[in-house]
C-alpha cells in the first residue's frame, strides 16, 4: 500500500517544504497523493505552488460550518448536544480538496477548544477524516503537523508508517524533537525518524547527531538560499531546484521507500487484487 507519512517539528523548521517536496515527488511517480495541512499556521498550499489567490480561496475543514453540521448532526458552537461520533468522511478529499500539480491538498485549520479535551463537532469530524485518510484510503498520505501530534490518536497511529521529525541545529529544535518523539512513542507510532535541516557546516550536522544518539537521521538538508527565495516568492520549492537540493529530497524518499516495513492492512482482502 502507498506510504503514510506524518511530519512534525517546531515552527520555522521548514516542514512544509519537505511535506510539499515529498508529496510532489510521490505524485510524479504516478501515486495518488493526499497532502494534509494540519498545522493551523501552516503554508503547505504555497509550498505546493498555490498562487496567493488560490490559497486565499481555501476554507479550512474546521470552518466548513455546513459540512460539519450536516455530517455530525450537531450545530457548531452549541454545547451539550448529541452528535454522531462516526460521521461520513470518505468523500471529503474529493469534494473539499484542492488539486495542485496532481496532489490533493486538504487544509484542516484550527479548532477552537471549548475546554480541554473538547469533543466539539469540528474536532470529531477532523479526527474521523484523519483516521479515514490514514487507515482506509488507498492513496499515499503526507501530513504536515504542528510541533506536536494532536491529530493522531492511538488507533490512527497504527496506520502511520513513519513520523518524520524536522530538526535544525538549535537547542530549542532539539528539545522540541525529543518531545514529539516521546509523544509519538506514547501513542504507539512504530517508526520515528529525523530530518536535519538548515545545516550550514559539518559541525551543525555533528551537533544534531550528538544530540540524537542512536536515532535514524534519514536526511540532511543544507541551509539553502534557494528554499528561502522560493518561500519569499511563494513558488513551489521543486519549481527549479538545484541538483544538490533535489538530490536531498529524492534520497529521503528513496530511503523511506526502501526501509519502511509496511505491515499488511486488515482491509486488503485475501484475493491479492488491488
């Protein structure tokens, strides 16, 4: 089955750049790819090449009031109501996604928590949607998450092949990476790996490796003026990448492709047909 990746890391580590690059490369191999922007401050649309106008037209799922109310049977922002805990979500990617260069982008948006552990209709719909994308859909999936893994519960974590944690050579980024890895292990993510980014020298790389002893660092992305220029101009990072940068991204995908040990899915049936 196609790869299911989650990418996390503190703000500024350019996880959207990696999420976009991996999504676009998977799509260019002929896979059907869903890219999910699960970071409320995310800019995955721009990284995938959406124009400012296109990005401005995207209404996050958490703000699709009619959709939420239709699927959950509950009114948004009214507390103490009964609602469906397993809303129908399998058609949302087609109906609410934006196609960018063969990648279907879904933007989840922020959920305004009404008290801790809020089971509001928006969060129920989004959890069901993420679970469906991870566990049931036959498409490749790349989830760009904030510096945490809020959208993944224990059941969903079983279907994520790899959590990639972005880390740059700073103590704050290292601390954040350790925290995310710990959270991931707690909910049962089987495979947690790291990508070093904004590496300007061998000393930067050595620092990151020393702070993550024994961990699998699947890629080292150098500090790149190219990426900075692409971000500033709102161009997709794979528009005109230099050889070195393209090689970095391709190597990460190749390594994941070769090393992810995918367990058989429960729902594939025994016929061997796809």
